[in-house]
C-alpha cells in the first residue's frame, strides 16, 4: 500500500495546483513566533495557501479544490501549535495535516493536502540556485499516510503543467527535530513560471497525518540569512 500511495503522489505532481496571485522570487524566512496562534486567519494572512487533490482507492483522480488561504485550526490542512519545539524552535511551530473536513476520508478516498507559499520566477532569477531549508519532526502519521516537503514549478502557458517537483520524503522522519534542505537551479526556461515551496500529506479514513515544521528559509545560494517575514500581500483568486 505504501508503494501505491507513493505512486499516487508522483501522479499528483501532474495535477495542477491552481495559482493565486504570486510574487517574484524573494528571500523568505518564517519561525512562526510573530504569528498570532489564536487568529484563525494567521497563516492565510502570512501568505500560506492550500490546495487538495482527491483520488479513489485505485488511484483514479477524482477532483481538486483550492487555491484558498491556509486555515489556522485543528480540522483542516494547517495550524500554528505551541509546545512542540526545543530551544532552537521557540514557542510556536507549524503543524501540517490532512483536510479532515473532507468527508471523502470516510469513503476510503485519498486526500492529498498541500500547504505552500507561491512566487513567480522572473528574468533576474535565472542562473540562481534557490535553497529551501527547514526543520521538521514527526507528529502522528498513522496507517498508510505519507508526507512530503517540496519545491514545485508550474508553467501557466501550458495549462499549469508541473515542470519541476523536487521532494523530501517526510513519511518516516524521527520524532526529534532535524534539518532538511531542497534546492532548485533556475534556468531560462523557468522564466514566468510559478514556484511553490511547501508541504504535503496524503491520508484516508481519518488516519493521523501530522508533521511539525519550523525555521523555514528560502534564499538564493550565497546570500546572507534572511530576516523572518511573510508574504502578506499575496491574495487568493478565490
């Protein structure tokens, strides 16, 4: 079943995550300490977006929904949580999990939940190697649930076809904080395309799917460390 779900994740790379209004590539860092954990709109206001794909148990693609601002609650996609970090992570962390509001969980369908930041690649970005660093620890993945971190690019001139899908498998990470890194070299063919950095999980039957993330940093290789900030000016099309 694990291989079956992994195959679905690969297939999902071909499914369009419809973009919101995206920014040019800018260094981005977030440690979640300055976000109001009590505000249901905190993650959406900080530029985090969501999209979901739904598959039948046999792998048939059924439908997708989004793009929407990421929620900050315990029922769907994402939340700011406290008490899961050490000295390096501080008081607040990002929890990523499935959309448990989708009742297709109970029908045995696979819910692929994606939470991400989104930008547009411009001519000045060509030739740069962009790095996506973050820390993570296992939450409560259960059963056949899988999890990923990703850098993804989509071509708006080709029906938002996925042109890069660089992933780190988070399914079996330890229950202690570790550091991870993904990289993407920006070539001329990517100019004008959408770039997303984020996290995904695929779950069914209301199985546990949580993974904790913190100290996110996205930057061009060779630059100085960025200060914590969020893309609050990102606006959803929906």
